[in-house]
C-alpha cells in the first residue's frame, strides 16, 4: 500500500464515512484487529471525536458600553479548556485567565469563555492559542490593554516520550497597558495566579 505524500493529500474535507475508512486503515496499520465487536465501530467514533475537538464553535460576541471607571481591570479566571496538539494529535487541557482594561466596550462574561473555546477547538499549539485569544480581544473590543495567561498539561509529554506526568506549560500574551505599564501588569499577574 502506498502512503500519500503531504502534497497529494486532499485539501477539502472528505465525507465522514470516507474519513472513518481512513481511520480504520490507520488503526489496522497499528496492528489492531477491527473485526471484533469491541473495535468495529471505533474508526467512526474516532473520526467524530476528532471532528468535534477540532471544530471551533460559533457564537455571537455580545458586548456592551462600559460604565467602568478608567483603568479598571476586568479579569475572568480559571476558564477550563481542551485543545488538540497539532504535532501529535493528542489533547492538552488547562485553564485560561483573561484580563482586559476596557476603553468603551465590555464583553459579556460568558463570552470570554466562548472566545477561549472558539480559539482552542482546532489543531493548535499553546503558544499560538495564547496570542490568538489576545488578538481576538483586541480586534473585537479595542481595549486599553489585554492579558492572557494559559497553564496546560500536554498529553504528548505525559503519555508518551519523556512521560513527564504532572508537568504544566505556562504561556502569556500581553497587549497595551497590560504590557507597557508595570503596575497594571503586576496587578493582572497577582490576581490571575492568587488563590480564589
């Protein structure tokens, strides 16, 4: 059986049943017997799970005029997220802390979590995910500053390779006053990492 090269792979989505056939071939190549009842439906379930984990949910970004005093920090902590590592197609899970200093608009609080989930649901790396969340906030709210802090455990490190169980990766992305003003940056970091 010839293996397709990267340049010969389709660039448009294939039907789910065809994707399940490809998944079955992959699992068979790994030596798994798919003829028994335990694994017969696994390729389809695998494809549906990966599709769900890599499809960004749509949402409407509800924002409002702010009545906040100038320089006020809005912080939403401990937003749990799951993403999929683009290098090994294994999940990484963690928490996001998102802070911003409004200028004219504030975002509905539940929508802050939706931004995180929207950016996380795709093949991803944590470093890029952190910046994408910050960029989304800047583009949609035009705040005076944005800070994003992510802490995640990567199963590509804990389940394989080095087996570094319990290790976490922390990334941050800062914009505007939360980058330029040491006092504002320190306030965000202190509140984001302090116990509730």
